[in-house]
C-alpha cells in the first residue's frame, strides 16, 4: 500500500502544527503550508529533516500547485484570534473565501478528501444552549467580528456546494475553544492572555462582569476528534469541543490558583458581539465518531502552564502585535 499524502494549510499555527505531528506519527507524508501571517516557524521546527514532512511557504489565497498525488487536504489557514482578525479583516475574509475555493479546486483536481476548520463562532452569540449542529446561529454580519464569523460560514457553504454539485468528499469540523502548548501569548484568546498576565505579575483582565462562559478542549483531544472525522463517512458539520462549561470569572480564579500568583481580577467593558455562552453539544461526535474528550481541564491547564513557564523572558514580554501592513489588500 502506497504512503498516503496530506496537505495541511496553516501548518505553522497552533492547531495546524499539532495536526502535522499527528499525521506524521500515523505514517502519512505531510505537506505543510503557511505564509506566517500568524503562524510561527518554531512550531514546526522539530519536523525539519523528517523524511515524512515537507514545508511550502505560500499564501493559500493565491493559486495552489502541489506536485504528485494528494489523498487529503486539511484547510486550517486562518487568523483565529480577535487581535489578529480585527487587524487584518480583509485577509481573514479572503482566506475563508478565496483560500477555501483554491483548496477545494485542488482537492477536486487531485481526487482528495477535504476537511475544513470551521468554528463555534458560526453560532455567533447563541440563543440556543448548548449549541447543536442544527442551530443556525445569531451572527451580526456587519459587526467587527463578522469578518471572522462570516468567513467561516461562507467556508461551510462553499464546501457543501462542492460536495453536492461536484460530488467532492468533504468534512466540516466546528472547533470550540482549544488550548495547549504552542499557543501565542497575548493573542486575544482567554487562556494565553490570562497565562501571560499571571506570569508577568499583572492583574487578570476580565471583560464584562465575567459571567460569560466558555468550554475549553485540550489540543490532543481536539486533534483526535479531527482525525476521526476525516476518516469517517460523515459529511455534515460536527462539533468538536469539551462540553464542561465555566464562567470567565471563575476561570480567572482557577488560573490564579494554578500559577500560585496573587493578582487580582480587574474588569473592562465587554467587546462588541462577544458571545455570552459557549458550550458544544457533542452528541453527534459521540454517536458517529465514538469521540469525547479525555483530558480534564486541571490536567490540560497544568500542561499548558508548564509550556508557558518554559518561555524565555524575551518571549514572555515581547509584543504579539504583528506588523500586518502588507496584508491590507
């Protein structure tokens, strides 16, 4: 049996890099692709020289050319943090639309199965709780977050159009909050923000009154769910996330306890359209994929804290505000 080949876009990102590790460990030949807008080469540096890994620096919003066969494409190229997608809104929309279109065209030409990384953000600020895959969402299309939410909703729509019209093998994963090693500090997401503040001795910033909830899934569980979905026969969207819900205020207190620091929690105004509740209904994942998370929050957060503690002083204090000047196109 010939070795299967998989293309992973967004390979130098947090989740993309862990997917590269997974597929290499499973014996696939992995082609990683990234343009480093938000990804980091150090996330895949350990794969340099691996005979089952090849990296291509490329922007997927431009035509994609891959020599040889492809069995699978996993499209994970996209800014995923509020700081990033609010600073590069047009590129965020382009990678969800043009980038997805290019990947789908490549999948069709290669006869490959394609999995897209959608998100719980397609549910917007949900009026249904917990969120099931049948819920259509409550999204402000013209709000600041709409550039990300609508990019992902369009991504789902064009993927299903290719599936129905061209008969393309497609899969859609709706990813809920995921965390673990290789997350960027200060990227606007709650866990790295809290971790960075605690390690620097700063007060923890909570937006609103902290009553809004999130559900956090450790990265190894998320990767396992994505892998099982790719190899399944299921074509409709599936939620992959941890259903154990916690308020942001209580979570901030957990971080203070975990880090052994004595900071206080301070409160700022809630951003526009920030969802008040996030909790996946994973009945479909359990029934169809036989998947559910295995890593509890206490265990996962300990591993994540150890990673952030290992960062150098320079990494801990450096600005995460990247220069996006060349991407406002």
